[in-house]
C-alpha cells in the first residue's frame, strides 16, 4: 500500500520532472526526424560514389522517398503518442478509467485486471489507424505490402486473443504477488517474469509463430548442404532449417534465429532466398552465427534480466509512495480501501520510457558494435564480397537509405549505416 500522506513538494517535483522529460524527449525526436528528412532529401538525387556501380539512381531515389515518407508519418505518430501519454497521466485519463471501473466492479482482482485490459484495448484502438496507414498507404505506395485487409485483421484478432490468453494470467500472478508476498514481492515477480520469458523463447518457434506464418523445411538440397556445412564448421546446432512465407505479407526479406537451447531453429524469409545467391545466403547466416559465437544474444539476455530486476526493485519502492501516484495524475487509495497495484504497474510502464529515452543512444552504440563483430566473423567464415553484395541487395530491397543523417543514425540505428558497414568490410560494391 502507498505510504501515508506524501510530502507536498514531492508530487509537484515529479510532475515537473515528468513534464520536462516528456517535452525534452518530444523536441529531440522531432528535431532528429527533421534532420533525417532534410539530409536524405538533400542527397536523394545522387548515389554515393562507393555505391554508384551497384545501386541505380531510381533505387536510390525510391529509398529516399520511402525514408522521408516514414519519417514524416513518424513525426505525426510521435506527437500523438506524447499527447496520449500526457492524457493518460497528468490530465487524469488513467485516474478516470480506474475510478470508473472501481464504481462498476468494486475493488479487487477483477477490477485490477479489467483496468489492465481496458488500458491495453484503448491503447490498441488509438494505435489502429496509424498501423493501418503504415501498411495500406506507406508500404502499399512503395510496393512492399502484400497483405490483405482480411489477413491484417485476422492477425490483429489472433494477436489480441493470444495476448489476453497469455498476458492476463501472468498479470494476475504478478498482482497477486504484489498483494500477498510482502515487501519483497518484486523479487518473486521478477523471477516469474524471467521464467516466463525463457519459457516463451522455447515454445514460441513451435507453437506461437505457426499461428501467423507457415514454416516449411528448407527443401533446396544444395543450399541445405551449404548451410549445414557452415553451421557444423562454426560449431552451431539447430533443430531445423525453415523457410517462412514472409511474401504473404511483405516484400521485405530477412533471416533470423529463434528459440532457446535445443529448440533453436534457423528461419529464412522466402523473399530472402528468392533474392540472394547461395554464397550470399551463407554470408548472411554466418553473420547471425557471429552473434552467437560472440555471445551477443546471451549478453543481451543477461543485461535485459539485470535491468528488469532493477526495474522491479524500483517499482517495489515506488508503489508504496503516494507522491508517485499523485505526481503522475492519479489519486491512489491511501486508506487501504482498494489496491493500487495495477495502477502502479501502468504508471511505471508509462513513465519509465520517458526518463530512459536519453539512454537509448548508448544501447544503439553497443548494438552497432555487436553488428561489426558479427560482420567480421562472417568474413572470416565465408566471404566479405558475398556479405557486401548480400547487404546491398537487402538495403535495396528494403529501400533503406544509403545517406542517413549522421546524428540520427548515431541516436537510433541499431545497425551501422551501409557506408560504415561496407567500409569496415573492406569491400567495394561491384
């Protein structure tokens, strides 16, 4: 339960800090987006010299137009997200929803789960128009969308039902721990959350992913033999090699590893295999193997679990502080009449990203470092020239700009820009 009456200055201090961080984050996002649009537009008519032989002017202009279109729409989404966040918090939206559900259901577990479900449903409805616009306007305009309205809404229904079936029981367990496990509830909740995520990594490839896509064993005998030999050479074992029907929804191509332990599998988008030669597929796969060889996946998991432990510990303290609720626009139950646990969870999930936004460049830099290491591993195992041509095809097929704004890239990009990546590989496109 929240501690007794908060010190008057603490709620105001939190309100001001939250408002300042929200405004600063919004301004930085808009400034970076405007830099990206301006920089890409200025370089849209000229292919950078290192790529002039391989990339056509038409493809380069398409990538620029696609990037600008997404960035402009992203500005609108950013402004809307900030307005919605402000409404949920300081303008009293979450407080009003909580009190309406208390009046309808009374205090208890049912009301708290209803609050979480209603919050998620309202948020999904707010995001729905933007998601439709991205798919059926922007992606459609540039020739990437291959999904239908029926398939899109079918995916939405599946993901909603799946989220409710998985999320509500986990939420109920965490809420129960918050109420019944004493002051150390957060440690137990963290253990549950960690265990759930590990379990999800095991069951996702075999039971969840097939609900949305069709996965077939890789039936290209030559490519299968090449890929198997590469994996054996790298000391990597997987449960299988699969091809996913990515072309059913999008023209974008990709390849990835999924699963944990013995459940690991390699998945290729059919669009990727249709575009790359076998040696190029080898190089892309070797890059992914490089992440495992350097233990990037394990390090990220450990970092994520450590950060989540700190987050749960912070939430464990904040959930007992009345100023935490009042400073973010919610009137908690300070007399013990109704639980505040769902409110605490939602407020923490709303407020934490606002304050963590300016840490994002650090994680982006670490991710780019990992990508360089994985590239180096791929070159050692296959061919730098094959990796270079494969990356160029992926950049071209995904209409990724070759001329991003440097500061925008430093702040957001989890992968190095094409020019830096290919220069590090030491191969000139041809």
